């Protein structure tokens, strides 16, 4: 059973590499584009959405001949398969629930994905671990240029790229980061930090984007504006804000270690105790408990697993991954029990040096 | 942050756009002053029956969902969207990447004055196909301006 955790390659955004990856779990650049002569997906008929899907995927093949990208039409997948891709962050939750032809074009590493017929006709994204902006942007920029030669984008000289929601119009750019900020939460500095970021044009959401709740001290931060600056300027200004939050978090962690080391250790090992012994674990509780474990690993107070192993586990306790991992259908009311079982197994195996994850 | 134009004490969160014969007038009120005048955002939206000529999305639908129907909606509801841009982005002009294949843009929200200039230049260069396109654009835009005033 645990074998599948070992063999399934985790997506690059969970690889805990790149600058500041002890705090910034992942960075994502998203670019919204639309075709000039079609209605936006929500308003387009099923027939028109089919035409859009074909136009984009064919344009993409012409733009990238001999590429290794996979075109996945969500209309041909069942709900479990769609949700699996949402959990890997290759697609948004919205894309999974829409109907008609829509889907994802992604590279084999699952670092770059292009959603077709989500809120906009085209949404490029490049997702990787650690704090990165310009490198991700330059990749997306190139793919956008190539596709733009093949199909007609909706573009206006004054307004820029036109999107379904005016909040994305202009550059169509959104730069977002998944941050783990337990130090700021524990020292109660978090509200001030996020409020400050808000004033600097950076807004906050939960782990799975819009409408998702915040748990486990995981925050998704992104630029609020998409117009009035160049793409590189947005990358730089957002990065600067996130770097200052990283600083705050570092100082908060140092403060905790200097003034409340025992309390912190207690919190980490209590979390460990629950994870090892619980019979039922909701996702929210899992995130809250592993937040302490994650902090413990980063502060070298906890050595029963590495960040890589914890990230792998974090992906596999999500409902669809859990189903794949357990190789069976799990009824909705049994998910918490199965999750607890996997977590228990994960930690118990880690207590022996023979376990292959080490 | 814009202040309420009536009391001048609180931040203006209600923005009323009145469309009358002489053009539009935008007023800004705080929640309390808006309520004291019996203003409810919902009411005004429902009375706005304009729709996009391309996709037939009604302005009232957009005001509720925040989502537009097609790229041409930007031209149809230009004034309102411009006001939203200032609130959302603090800007209403794109400064980033240009789409070089179509640097004219698919809508052309350039004003009539600059279009007329472009038209004259195109004629001078004897690029009549381009000139015809620009002429159509000017016509469309002046029609649009007329609709706005009725």
C-alpha cells in the first residue's frame, strides 16, 4: 500500500527545492488569454466550447511541434480522475465541475499546464517549488508567444489582453505563492503581516485558491492588480512583498526558538502523538497537525521524517490520491478513517531505520 | 481611498453612475449616506437593460456576476468597466506585453480623434484596405457614442 507513495513521482511544486523553500512551498505564474472571436466559456454553447477546445489544442500542437505535452479532455475523464488532477494543481476545482469540452494540456513533468475553457479560453500556468518569479514568467512568456502566432488573441491596444473577469484584464497575469507561516501565526503577527501585504497589492487566499479556507498556517498570496505595470514589474513587486513576509516568518521562528523552545517542542510532539494514534483524521486536522511537524523539521526539532516525505504524504492524504493509494473505492464517510490509517502507517514505518523512505 | 462626497467622513463604497441626456455623472457615497438617500445598488442594476450587441449579455447580468460574455463587451460597457479598472488595478491602461500580431487590437478602444489621424495616414500611404477598416471602426464608435447618449 505504501508502495504507491514511493513509486508515484510527486509534482515539482512539492519538491521542496528552490530559494526559501522552507517557507515558500510553491510559486505559480498564471496567464489568462482568450480567443478574439468567441464568447467566454461560461456563455459559449457546448458546440462553441468544442470549437474553442479544438482551436486551442490544434494551435498548441502547431506551435510546439514534436513536444511532449499531453492533451487531456476532461469530458473524457470520470470525476475521480478529474479530481486527482485538481489535487496535483494541474487544474482548478472549477474546471473539474464545468461541462462540455474543457481540459488541460500539460508537460510530462507536470510543471507547466494550460487549462482550456476554464473561466477564460486559455490559462497558462507554470508551477514550481520555492520562491521563483522571473524564471517561471519567461517560460510562460515563450509559450504564450508561440501560441499567439497560431491563434487570434482578444487584445486591445489600450486595455491589453481581454479576460472574462475585468480583474484579470491587462496582462492577464497572476503570480501566486503558497506560504507556510506558522511562526507568524504562533506569535500572532499574522494579521498585521497579511494586512501590510494587502496594502502593497498582495492578497491572501486559502490553499486551494479562491473560496478555500485557511488551515495549517498555509496561505496563498497573489498580486491583486493585473493592469498598469509590465509583467516583470508585477513579478518584481510581488516578489519583494513575499520576501519581506519570509523575513518576518524567519524572525518569528527565531523568536519562538529563543523564547519558547520547550512550548514549541511540546506542540510538535503532541501533534506527532495525535498523528500516530488518531483513528479519524479530517483534512483540516491533518493540515493543522502537520503544520507543527513541518515547522519542527525546519527548526531541526523533529527528525522522524524529512520534508520530502511529509510533502509526499500531504499529497496522498487528499481524497483522490488516498483512493489511488489504498487501491480501492472509499465511501465518503470512511475517508477520515482511511486517512488516519495511512498516516499511522507512514509514521510507524518511519520509526524503523529499515523503512525504504529513509 | 475615496471619501464620501456627502459627509466627507467615511470611505465611499457606493458609486452611483447616472446616465442622463448630457452624459454620465458619477457620485460617491458611504454606506450610511447612500442608505439615507434610499439608494440600493441592486435596484439601479436591475433597471440597466443595456446589452452587448455581440453576445447579448445584459449589463445587469454582468453587474451581478462580475463576468463578461465576450471580448466585445469591453467596448460596449467601456465607461463602467473603466471605472472598475481604476478601483481594481489603480490603472486603466495596459502597460505590459503587446500582442505584436495584432497591435491594433481586436476592439480598438482608441478614441475617434486618433483613429481619424490613423485613417488620414493610411490614405496617404494608399493602404486602402486598412483605411476601410479604420473607417468602419470610426463609424462603429460614433454609433456607440450616440447610443450612450440616448
